[in-house]
């Protein structure tokens, strides 16, 4: 493990990663825990706020493509559209739709881009596995 790689990263990347990792933890608690009670609702609101912060911060992270948007930025609108559907369905009382939106959002906006974050050469790979690609 190479915590220095993370602490040496720009503050925006640190915020992005911490929001994403916290949202991941909350998402797992939400998925496995009881539904419909006050803790679920409060954690859900926190999850939404963290996912908005993750998506918005991603707009300003552009190291992959020399300062321009890259292919990974496709997850920003995916996240924002997914969050809209998530909130919209629960406000309408459509619990089946809410469950479907929550599951889709969890995988499409957290798990899939999270896997890309752990590819060799990326910061999370270096932080967790303690080495840069090829060393």
C-alpha cells in the first residue's frame, strides 16, 4: 500500500476519491440493510449528495487526456441521470422503480468506473498495490 501516492495527489482527486469510496460504503449498507426507515432515508440523501460531489468533481479532473475530457467522463451524465431517476422514483412512491434505479446507479456509476480506477497506471492502483505500472 502506498498512501503517499494518494496524499500527494491533487486535492480535487482526493475529494473525488473519498466521496466515491464513502458513497460505495453507504451504497453497500443501503443495499444490505432494512429499507424505508429513517436511517435508510438519511443515508440515501447522503448518498445522493456524495454522488453529486463525485460527478461534479470528475468534470475538473482531466489528467488522462491532456486537459480535455476523456472517455471516462461518460460516467458523469450517467451518474446525474441515474440520480435524477433515483430521486424521481422515490418521490412518486414507485418503490420498484426506485430499487431498479438504485441498483443500476450503484453498478453503472460506482462499480464500473471504480474498476477503471484500479487499472495499472491509475492512482488507486498505485495507492492500493503500492507500485506504479511496470515497476
